[in-house]
C-alpha cells in the first residue's frame, strides 16, 4: 500500500512550531493521467535498445514508492529542527 500521509514539523526556538499534515492522495490524483499516458506509450517507446534499458526502472517504481512508507528524516541545526515522516 502506498504512503498516504506526510507529516512535516518545523521547530524554531522561541517560536511556535509548525506542523503540516499533508495527505499524499492529493499528490497522486494529478499524477494519475501522467502514469496512464506513460503506460499507453511505453510499448511504442521501447522499440530501441537504449529505451529498453529503462524498462526495469519503470517496473521498480511502484515498489520504490511503497518502500518509502515509514521513512523518517530529521535535520537539526542551531536555529531549526526539521522533521519529516511518511506514513
């Protein structure tokens, strides 16, 4: 199952922290026409040997998207702390 929620937190000293909950379904909907167009045009583009080398990459993209679930990124500096979590 692909990730559905991204949590972005920005902690600043002496200020109120910012928390954003971003539903990733809103990002998937605009990408759907591009994915469908790519799936329809892929057999026509994979005629030459150079373009056929990218087919394993295209096959691996859905599993790469699913593997991003549970990713946590934290960046800290003297002034700010940025926290990103993909659920």
